[in-house]
C-alpha cells in the first residue's frame, strides 16, 4: 500500500474514533447516532443472521440490471452519436445539459406505468447511469490519436478490425471512466428509489428501520452499503487510473 | 532526370494536392506538380521548408490520401487511396499502441495478415532483436524512452518485410545524439533488408548522412527544386559526417533551400550575407 493509502485509512480511523468518543460520552445522543463500534457489530449480525438476505438479493439484481443496461445502452448510444455527425450535432447539447435533470422526479409516473415492482427502480437507475456512460464513450472515441487510425490503414485493416483492435482499446480508459460512473449512479439510483416506494431491498430496509427508530439496524445497513459501494468504486477507480496512466503518456 | 540503367520501384507523375476551400477559408494548393522516380533499393530523402507538403507527398505515396491530380505507381501498379501490399509506413508521431507490449506491438500487423503463429513468433523475435528491444519485449511503451518507442514502430513495419519503407520524420522528436544512432540503425536495416527507403526529414544533416539521393522541395506548393546524389558507399555510417564531402552536400542543400525557407517564414526572397 502507498503512503497516501495509509494516510487515507488513518483519516477514516481517526474520524471513527472521534465519533466513537462523542457517542460514548453522550455528546452525540444515541437517538441521532450510535457509536461506530456498534454499527460494525450490527452490520456483522445482519450479515451473520441472513435475516435480510432476500432484500440484499433484490437490490443486487436491481443494481446488476441497472449497471448492465446503463453500460451497454450508454456505450451503444455513445457509439451511435459519435458515428453519425448529424446525430452528434443534434443530441450532444441534450447530453451535456442532462446532468441538471434529477431522474427521480419520474418515479411516480413510472410506478403508474409499470406498477410497484423492480421496473421503475431499474429504469430510474438507468436514467442516472446511461448518460455519463454515453458521454464518456463519445469523449473516448473523440480522443483517439489520428496516427493510430493511420497505422490501421497502413496495415490494411478492415473497418471492423480497426474498431475492435484500435479504436476501442484506444478509447478504453475514457470508456472505463464511464463504466465507473455508471456503476456508482446505478447503485445510487436503485437505493434511492427503494427508499421512496418499495416493499423490499436494502434502501427499503434502511427506510423501514428509520421509521421505527431502530438506529442499530439502520446504521448497520448504512455501514454495509457504504462499505460495499466504496469497495466497488475504489476497485474500479484503481483499475481506471492504471489504464489512464498507461494510455496517456 | 530518369536513370534508364536502374529499375524504377515507384513513380510519381504530375502529382498535385489541393485542399478545397472550407468554412470560409480559401483552397490551399499544398503540393506539386511533382514528378519523381524512386529506384529499387535506393535511400532517398526529401527535405524542404516547413509546410511545403513533404508529409502530404508521403501520404499520397503511401495511399493514405488521394491526389487532386497525377498518378502514383508502385511496382507498376497504381496507388490510389489504399496502402499497397509491400509498402510500410513509419510516422513522425509515436504510434506504438500503449495497450500492447513491445512484442505485441511488433506482431500487430502480422497478426492481421494471415501469417501462421509460428512464423509470426519467428519474425517478431527477429525484428525485436534486430532493433535491440529483446530486453523490453514484455514492457509496455509507457515504460520506454521516446527513441525506443520509435524503434518499436520501425520494428512493427520491418516485420512485414516491406519492399518500400516510407518514413515521415521518424526521429523528429529525438535528441541529436539519439538521431545519429537511430540513423545508423536505419542504414543497417536498409542494407540488410534491401528495401527501398523514402525518408521525409527537415534535417539537412540527416538527409545528407543517410541518403543516396536527396530531393529538395520548394516552399508551398511544394515542387522538386533539385535532386542531389551524395555518392556515399552503401556501407556508410553516421561517421560519414567526418567526411569533407559531407559538408559540401549539406552546404549545397542549404544553398538550394535558404530562399525557400525564407519564403516559408514570410520573409520572401533575400540575398545571403557574405
């Protein structure tokens, strides 16, 4: 591990320790927050008991579906927009201003259309994740160095071979940044919609515990969710950084 | 003047390239007309002021761009918008693929040409060794110096066994000492492969040191002003710079190109100080 990684871990451990002291000494009331050590114990109990296994599974499937649709859909959208100049000139302003749109406002309408099942949650999550994926696909393809394409032509590559052997690998670091964002936004999209109106899922369980003043369960679940999201995101980010360093010398 | 005693490997006749008017900007007459015979097995360099169309000439010869008028023949076959089999191109920019190792980079063209894997292995090992990259075969380009990355690009072309190698200022980004050493390697490659080489360069010294003939081009639109034969032996090295005749060749090139270079930087025709 690098020196910076140790510093990061120390900051998190230090913050947890301060919070532990504040909670244990009553400066922060238990009704607001429980000590981090109790959060960890609660998280472990939740995992060991398997009592919300079905909720984990429900959220996991939703997130997996949202990531799949966001990544594949975003990539195809980006590729189509990049390949068609007319489409690019027409749609790019929409894409860049899309970040100001909160997709969650469409949730009630989607429930009316699809009913109270996983579809509205997945669709909202895809609305979060697809656009960053498309934007980064376009950006990656646009940044391909023209000399790489000339090498393809000098080697008499077919159009398909040029796409798969040169253009996609050359654009990969930027496309992968899009994948990282699509994953993060899919998790956010699924969990936040489960909070609002859902009968199952981690988001629903956190919301249910909150409504019943069950801080121990709520913080245990929040900790589990934070740990999973952080682990997933930092693994992807780590890989993405390594690619960018190698590609952009 | 064509030399009837030698075999013409590539022939350029009446070649021009005009970039059409676009977005309110006027059309640019970039090149020509140019007539040039490239003899089999010779090393010819093209020098000229910045923006005179040297790289355009190479791209047209390679089939990477289409001429506005004129014809290009390679081994008697017309070249038009497609790189012919037997022609290899090395570009000015580092074009090694960062996602592939040195070995994979060198193998890239072969893997797309239907050669069987055992033959690919043999040829790539030879090319990697020939260019002094054996210790770095498993390294990625980001781990190499600029000179080594350019050697990877040359090896990637060499492995295809081209009969005509077109080099577009391949050493432009390297320091002077590395350029001299790379020049020696290029001469060794030329001798051992017997390929015809056309080198685009803005360095008069490099052109004079490496070439059998040096073609000097005018400012835009680039035309051939004169072709100088150096008369160097085939087994020359960078030590040719110690030869008194080397100074005479570079001086002759500068005499031809000085007024053209002044035009290129917007100073027009001026007489040289005594």
